[in-house]
């Protein structure tokens, strides 16, 4: 997302994930539905726990992927917002933006906002929106304190599971940053995102 905010205090950073939960946001959190349909011959990575926090229906397109479109990419984002503020954006019908998942900084909590079968509006490129899963990460691109061990581990487990479900190769040609989407005018996840570490975690899952 484009919106920018002030650098968080350490107290704010530590508070953001641990007490988060959907209930803290005034939402009914339920476990996301089980995922199936792995097309790879090897054993699929398991999805980490996720919680359903629906985006406004005005902010994504209902579809039936991968029947309507193949899913070929995972796109990594950084919100430039706190988790609660990003939730407000995804639930505001005027914003016309969403992601499939959002990972909290402090504890790796994962909210799911759009079903994988549906098209989230996150990449700024219609073709890539149609063919990708978008994963947002709480924080700011210029402050690596937001990119915690818990965030990396939780997100990598999620990406590995998505890749295995849809037969996406676990490599940097298919797991890309928002800034790498053709025509993108965003810089996230930025130069402080540790791609080597992240990909190692993805491939260890």
C-alpha cells in the first residue's frame, strides 16, 4: 500500500501483534478453511494457522481460481501501515484494494482477507492480480525492526503452503516483491527485506 506513517516506537511494535487477534479488532475470527489440492508429487507444506477477517466485497473480485486463471506467483508486500490500519483499509469499500493475507510483525499472526479462489487487488497489474496470491506484511520498508523472526517464519510457512497447493516453484522467479511486478510504482518490500533468509525459510518448510 502507498500510505505512509511515522516510524513506530518499540512499545508500539511489540504491542501490535501479540494482543492483536481479530477479536481485538472487533471482528469475529474463525479458523480459515482447510486447504487441499496439492498438485506436486512431494508432500505439501502445511498451512500455518490463519484467521478469516473479510475484506469489503468492493475491494476484490469473486472468481474460481485456478479454474478461471492459473495461480503462478506469490507477491510479497509491506503495508506502510500498522496491522489495524491495514484492516480498516481492506474493509473500506472506497479504497479498492485488498490482499489475500496480512502477517503481523510481533508474533506472525496471519489474517486472511480474500479467499485464494478470488482475485485480490494488490499488485497494481490486472494480469498479476489474476494469477497471484498477495501477502502483506505489517511495517515500513525503511525500518527493519518490523521484520521480526516471527514474521519471517510465519510468512515463509504460508508462502511454502501456497506454492505447494498451486504447484508454484519455490524460487524468486515466482515469489516476487511488489516492486518486481511489471509496471509497479511501489518499492515494497524494499531493500531491507532479507530475501536470502526468507527464501531459505520457504524452502525449509
